[in-house]
């Protein structure tokens, strides 16, 4: 695996590093890894509703930036005491990619005598508490995983800036963000820089060095992340709204605008992992369709749901659109 380095040690805004992932994924065919740090920032998933996930007033009052990423998954907080990992590999299989990557990260931590485990669909834990949470997306032929590695962090900011739903917290058996996570500082005497050196030496065996021209192109490409349209997303009108949590798949908020008994528009928000084009494969085929289970099933045709939303099956998808008590 090759480590991608920048020509300087400047701390850049989060959109730069998200864009850098795509940039190197498209330019190089190698298995790739790099680390980065940002000033206090909340990062929420592509399909999440910002008002449900981010305490915007707290972030603005405390100078915490907030950005939407292209990957699915949940909301995370990062600062300079947290290390972000980016991993890029060829292939499209989300389950295999996650399993391989989180397994390697856990093994790397065990090399320090830390009893780390790959857990759930996307986490690495120590003693049952999360030390690394990860998200996934892909471009043609390339899979991108990125996530946190909590060396140390400002727990007060993390707890106040993120507003996860009560359902999600109850499902994890906790009533606060703080009781759900742990930090590496509690398990190692290494400094954060020493730990970064260890990670690179353990996971990587070569380097791809980017230059000033690459930095300039990445900065130009990153502009889309700063627009209000991208950050705040769409807020559709809806006639029906229901929340569903599917174990091993994610948390969903489904909003449906009806005209008569037909679906006029549909929005599927949540922390799930999209692996295909949801608008093309699910939303568009259901516009104008009668709001019934049989009509929805027929309109979805021969789509294979796990190729659109990771780990979901067809019955679960139909139940998302039309819960059992809606016929």
C-alpha cells in the first residue's frame, strides 16, 4: 500500500482532503492510504438532514466548521487531536472493503498491545467503545473508505456539536456521545506524531508524492463542498414521514410527497451506505407510482437492492417506502 504525501505540512479545510481522495483515486491504480488532521469540524453523511444531526448554533458560536461528505454513514466530529484516515482500493464491494480495512486497522492497533476489534458494519472498538468510525463511497472501479482515529479529542465539543437521534443512541445502549467512544491516549504512551509514524510504517511500503500543481488542482476541484446547496441539501415537502432503523443497514428517515394516491416525490435520508445511484434506481422509478406495496414492488422492477443501498434486501426496501401498516 502506497502512502500519499503532500509537499507541505499545512492544515487545510476538510473539503480539500475529501477532494484529494477522489483526485488520487482517479489518477493512480495503487492501493492508497494517507492521514490528515483538521481544525474543529463536524462532518455529516451525504444523505443526512443537517438539522437532525448538527447543532448548528453551537458550531457557529464556537467556530466549528461543518461540511457534508459524499459518503454515507453518520455524523462525526474531528479536530487536531483526532487523525483522519483515507484508504482507497480497486473494487466496488462495500462489505468486503469495510471488513478488510477495519480488520487491518484493528490488527495495526493490536501491534501496540491494544485489544482492538473490528465491530459492527464500520467501526473499530476497544473494550466495546468506538475509537474509529468509517464511511464508504465509490467511483467507477475504485472504493474509498475514510474515517476517524480518536487519539484524543475535545469531548465537550464532540458531545455538543453532534445531535444524534435518540433512536440511534438507544440502539447502542448509551445516552450520550461521550459514553460511546474512547481515545487512544488512554492506551498508549506514544505522542500523536509517533503514532502517525507507526501507522505509516505498519500499513505502507511506498510513497506517492504530490506536488504544488496537484495541490492547486485539488483546491479548485474542492469548491463544490462549500456551496449552501451541497451543505444544507434539499428540504422537500412531504405528506408522509416515518423513521426506520434496520440493524446492520442503517437509520432511515423516509419523506414522501403524495398527490392523490400517487408518489409525487420521495427522499430517503439517513446514515446508510449508498453504493449505487439512489435517484436513478429508486427515486425516479417511483415518481408517479401508486402508493401501494404491489405498485412499488412492480415499479422497482429487477433492481438488486444491495447494489444500491449496502446490505438491504428487497422486502426491507419496500417496507421503507410503505410500512406494513400502510398496505
